C-alpha cells in the first residue's frame, strides 16, 4: 500500500530543479539508490527520503528529474559553508593540492571534475560564483556520489589565487602558450600549497584571474607540431593535469 504524498510536497520537490528555489530553501535533490545511500552515510543532512515502493510510481514520476524515475529519491540540506564571502576568515591548509574553477558552466563538466577530484584526492575544489551550481540535478548525477566526499566552495577565484601566491604557494593555469607540463617542474603540494586553475569552456581563464597566476602550463598534443583540435574539454584537461601532478608525487615517493 502506498504512503500518500500531498500535491504541495510533490510540487516542492519538483521546484528544487530550479536554482532560485534551491537557494531560497537551502535544499537540493539526489536520485538513485546508490546516490541516496551515499548521502545517508555522508555528513549531509537528509531532510526527507522517498521510495517508489512506498509512495507509488506515479508520485515518484511527478517528482523526478530523470527520464526514467529512480526507485529512490532524497531531499538534502545544502552545507552552510558552501559560499565563502570573505576569504580573510577562511583557513586554507599550509600544504595540499587544490583546484580552482574559473567560470565552468557545463553541468556535465563540473560533475566530472568533482569525480576527478575525488579519484585523485584533491584537498578542496573552489569555483567562481559564475560557475554552474553544484546542486544542479545534472551536476549532482554526474558526480556519481563524489559530491559527498569532495570539499567544495564558491569564492572569488582571483582573490584566492592571490592569497595562495602571497603565502608561498604556486598557482598554475592551463594556457595554449604555457610551458610543457611534462617538462615543467611541478609543486605537487606535499610541502606548500599548490593550486591548479581550470578556465571557462569557451574563453579559458579570465584576464582578472590570469593576472594572479605565477605558473603557466600547457598539455602538448601528439605529435607536438601537428595540433588538431583547438583545445581539450575542461574536464579532460583537468584529468590530464591532475594526473601528472599526482604522478610526480608518486615518482618521488
């Protein structure tokens, strides 16, 4: 027998597809049994869990953002520290490898980058306020649960990069005219801060942020003198770059 769910409750869950309602209510939706179970084990607060076996397939079909309704859906509260408005009150570790995303707009890219950060043990990921919302349903699904394990914050990336540089760390940006990443000496973050900036899918790293970087790197094509595609996808570039930083650490270890 199904447990009744009111129309208002269904409309509320459905409304969380839109950012303005996620922001005003401080909540977002997770779908899929595996994702919901990971959410239950995480530090995130689960506000309400719905199972199609309890509320009925029809009600779940009206709530879902997926083409085929999942048997499991949960509404979670957003972390209170997701936005850092004043970096002077934020404590960044003295060492570690970090990612900074400058205007990443594609939900699939952000979700994949979060998965990459999870896989390679990135200490924290920061994104500019104009980047896509990490609680966008497409982003959440694309993370495949990594959203519950990766530290993530929105902040002014230019100020963050300047802070890292002034505190003795290195800030790397990917550019088509940068130095070959495979020949460049890299700060892997085991002794001081090391931050990798990934730019917007169409325009790359903004001029404001570019002015705060102290290292410019480039992923060379093969063969080097026969470049085909203009550039790499943002998530792919992230994976290749982070993998090389981690490889250097493993090689030295």
